[in-house]
């Protein structure tokens, strides 16, 4: 591992008046958060630890009912002079901490015990009508009892995600602040945890901000709350905190990567076993707890959509053991071809938002993931684009099992503040955390840097630096982004794909909406394409809206017939592109968006799904399924000829 790789993979952040500054911590993968406040010079520090494969650990679930307090003015965080209560190392005063009032003369203007409850994990918008449009702060409280299995063990509280800024307190002590709505975070609570009752208080603020990632303007619902699992995780005093175990780039028989341990005893013997292959390899971590690994294998059954083979991999040290199911495959490009395990593949995809189309609200469970990916399989997809942010970890793990290739995306969307260093640091941290979480998933083949970003020098430099980060952390996967097209005024029917970021990606992806935002469907029949890159070309979005169940002729917008005709013409148009190697139409299911306002048609929904908000398939679903059946047969015949 290079110095840059180790530096980036051990990212940390300083929080200074809403500013993130990344620093390097070579001996642990932690996020260091140090709030500095205008009103005080007192400083306190808390650390965040990233733990690979929490789902494979011994955990105690804190999912369920949590008491909550709505706090739009952030009364629990600021005093009447707008000074943060936790500016002091010993926060007190009006903080919404779970204190028991022993002095009856003390004034307390809140009571978690008598407050209502929300289900965790879930967004708050879909649980209570009065919270449907709410954006701001809500305080959560959960009481729990916990006894360690071993007195020498360490204990962490782990959040799958919470949207967007999260302050965490245990038994009145602040653990830290996490920024970002879609990536995991954890804090060590070993010294704070009590043998009896424990009170976990969490402040979640989902207000959109111009400098944030994503920024103010998005085309999806801003679901607030603790949206993914919360667990207490118990590990040995020195534990295996991270590992990367995948095939080395361009190799079909050499596993490469690293293992890291976290704790006092950093130099340890580490063993990696793949019992089915009768493979055992031993290594020794250095004084920083890190060791690079290489494991040659002769007979490896490669993972693919038609053969989603997963091997049990045992990673053990002198003090810890973790078990994973990992698939091994290669992914690369050659000219205009995408090669999976050395064979050309056409990516038959669909875009997916993290939303339950039947229940409504943020998708959060394994069952939600199974429903969404199950529909993708019904379409005969071998690939999905998880837009426009990191989805739940269940999605990538289930895709491993089901044999579905995955595009994962950083939430750099539309109009990010390209010249703001703190915004870049935020985006880089979220990308790093996503790669850290899912780098061992065979299904994940593409890290996407952004979606539909307006071209400028600052934007291109922003994306180039993100791509460099991704390649430093993981050189085994492909880099892409959802770019845009433009036209030459002299040739209005020629669509040009040209972007200064395109030379830095492995696959040229672009979004296009000919026939919906650009003319009517018949315009697709007249379009020609100008794409100069000798790279695979994929269309990351196309489509048009329709109301499920609304019927009419093919010229009437919002009908199923209009969408059906648009799909037929678009797929025929795209098939004429010589480098065409895949597509992810927009989108699997109708989803909520406050930007979609047309009464009796949109009503707050983006209607471009091939499945309606009630889970019913539209006519375009079957057009796409038929096209994918044809493409599967076409590429199958190609391989047979070889």
C-alpha cells in the first residue's frame, strides 16, 4: 500500500465552525472531531472509528422505539445567546440530556419519558404527518442495559447512517459529531458505558445547506432521522478493524489487499483462511497494525451474475476473528468493451432510489433491499445504479448473493460549491467511507464521482481529485460519473458527448432525455451521436414520466402509452451508438420529490418509474425487459462464437 493510500484510508477530520479539514492518523482509522466555538476557547475531542463488517460482529441492536423531541429552534443545543451548551467540556444547562430531576426546584422544560416515539431505523417524515415536510433538528433518546461478555473487551455504538448532521451523547457525555447522511459511523463507549441503565441521546439535523454534500437543490425527498440500523458492537481489546481482500487488478488467481488491527497490541500474526479452497496464509502486522497481503490461488471459481459464487473467508489474529463471504472477479475495460472476468459484457441496468415504493419513505431493511433488487431481477437486469448517494449496506451484500453488478455513487449532485475546500473535504470523506464499507463486495464494480454537474475548471478539478482518491483506495474497480450531452447550434439533431472529466473515467456515462425534456419521442428517430472516446459508453439515465394506470394514445404525455413509446424509440436510438455497452434507465420506481408539483399528476412524485408508487408495473417495464432479453441472447451468442 502506498503512503497516499494509507494516508487517505486513515482519514480524519477536524470540525472548525462547520469546516472539515482532513488529517492523517497512521495508527488508526478514525474521524477526529474537535468543535471550536466562537464563544469559548475551551476545546474537547472525540473520535470516530470505522469498523469493517459490522454485520459479521457480535452486536446488540438498539433498533426499535426511541423517544423524540422536535426542536426547530435548536433549544437543546444553544442557549438564549445562541451559545452552544456543549462548548464546555462538561455540558450542562438546557441540554436535552436524559437527566433525572432530583432537585425539584430545578427548571427542566423537556421530558423524554413523556415524549412520543419514532421507530429506528426509519425516516421521521413517513412516520408522522406533522413531520412530513419537516426539515430541522429532532432529538432522539434510547435507554438500554448492556453487560460486556468479557471485561477486557471494547464497546462501540455504530450507526448505519443518519441524515444529515448527527451529534451523539451517551450518559451525558458527547461522543462526537458526524456529517453526511448516507455513510456509517461509530464511537467507542467502553469507558462511558454503565453496567445498569444507559441513556443514548442523538441530535439529528437534516437542514439542507449550500456548502453541504449534497447541496440545497436535489430532486429527491430529504428524509430526516436515524435511517439505518443502530448497534452496540463488542470487540476484543485489539481487534481486526479493516481488511481488503479482492483479486489483484488484472489477475484471476492472486488475491491482494491488506489487514489492519486496532488496539494496544498492534504487531500480531494474522491468518487468512478460505476453507473451501484449502487455503491458509499467515502474515504479521507492523507496529502500526497494518500488513499487506498477497495470496496465490490455482482453482478459483469466479463470481459473475450467472455464477454469484461466494467463498467463506476467515480472517483471524492473535486476539480476534472475523468471518466474511467474499466473491472474486475481475473488472476492466479494453477499448469500447467492458470485461468481466475477461469476457465482454453488456450491462442491463436500472437506476434505483433508496425508497420503498409500497410503504413509502426511506428503504432501510434487508426486506426493502430484497424487494427492490427482486424487481430488478424480474427486469432481467444484471446491473443496478444506486443513485444518488450511498445506499444501505444490505443492497451491496444482497447484490453479491443475487448476482447483480452495482454502481455506487458519491452524493456530488448538480451544483456543489466547487471552489470550497471544505465541501471537497466533505465529499472526499463520504467517498472514502463508502469505499471502506463496500470494497470487499464483488458486486460493486463502479465508483461514481458525481451526477449531472455543470462543466467548469473548478468542477473538473474537484472530480479529478475525487477520482484520484478512489483509485488510491481501490484500483480494482472502475471510475465513472453521470455526465451530460450538448448540441452544436449548427447541427441540432447531433448530440455531442464531450466532457473534460471524460479522460479520467473508465466508462463514459451520460444522461439524456430526448423525447421528454428535449422534444417528443419521435425526435429519437432523427438523432445521431458524436462520441470521440475509445471507451465503453453507457447511458446512465433516460426516460419520461407517466402515471401508473393512466392510459391514452402514444402522443399524450403522462400516459403509460407515451412512456412505452418513448422507451421503444430511445432504446432503438441508443443501440446505434457503436460503443454502447450498457444502460440504466431512470428509474425503477416512482419516488417522492418536492420539486414535482403538477396537481393530479405528480403530486410530489417523480413519475419516471417503470413501477408505480403502489408497486404495479407500467407498460415500459415490459418493453425494457424484452430489450434486455434480446441483449442477453446477443452477448451470449458472442461468447459462444469465441
